[in-house]
C-alpha cells in the first residue's frame, strides 16, 4: 500500500507512454507549457465536468469523480462514470468510466491505459473484485463519438507495468534524455523547454569530433 503523499496522478501514465521525458519534466521537474492541443484538451475536459450528476433511462451519471488506489499508488479524476442499472439477478450495477480526449484515436495505448487505471481505482474504492469494471469508453473530439475499450488481462498488465515504471522514475529522480521524433515532439507543448533537436545536434557534433579528431569516446 502506498501512503497518501506518494500517490502519482493517473495522467502521468498517459504522459509516460507518450514520452518518458515529457512525464519526468511534468511530474518530477514540475514544468508545464500550453499549446493549442493542450488548450483544446483542457476545454474538452472542463465541458465534460460541467453539469450536475444525473439519472436518466436507468443510468446514473457522475461527473468529475475523484478516484484513487492505495494499492497502485494512483490518484485522479474521471471525466464521467456511468452506473448502469442491470437485472437484479446480476447483483450489481454495470460501471463504465468515460474519458474525453481531443483529436482522434491514437496508434499507441496511452489513452487506454489511463482509462484502465481509472477502472482499477473504481474497483478498489467500491470494494469490487478485480475485473468487475470490464469496459469503458474514450470519447474523441474529432469524430465526436465513443470508442469502446475492454479492460482485458493484457491491458491491465500493461497498466500495472506503466504504474511501476512511473513510480520507479519518481523514486530515481532522473529525467530521461531527449530523443527527437518529429511526429511526437513537434506536437508537444514542452518542445521548447525540452530542446530535443538541440540535444540531437550536440550528440551529432560530439560523434563528428570523435571520428575526426581521434578523441576518446565518453564513458
């Protein structure tokens, strides 16, 4: 069990899978910058949290629900959690967390891991067996529709591995070095603070001098 002061934000898992250096800059070095993409995402989240909790057509809807897991060492907030009434013989409600994202579905699984972590927090908080929250939804702003996510064993394992990696980063206190990948870095709001292009140039220059001046390589 993790003490309260060692819980990490669920959002750190998404940051880690997108870029470990970005995760460390935000959650270790406490730096942040906003661009159009982060602003659009922030507005989308704020809209998702607006409004009161409600019940309609057999579904109880909770907005901006705070969650945590002392076992995983996580804390965060669900945009929306739906509690669907099911037949009495089933014995419980069907719980569906919904996370709102700008843009469109991604090629990586960062958004899915973030949503799965929310589900695992809900299970712990509600005293449910692991696997009780079996699915959730990602609502993307560009297609304006939901993408279903099944919290199968593979995704739960990836989520736990990511949690472990983030806690390891925090304990070690080390920020990974930059690696410039245009598709990833150019869209990142921290690109000017991170300076991945400059680091790539410095590495290239060091290699050139080593080759041409016969200098000993750094160890």
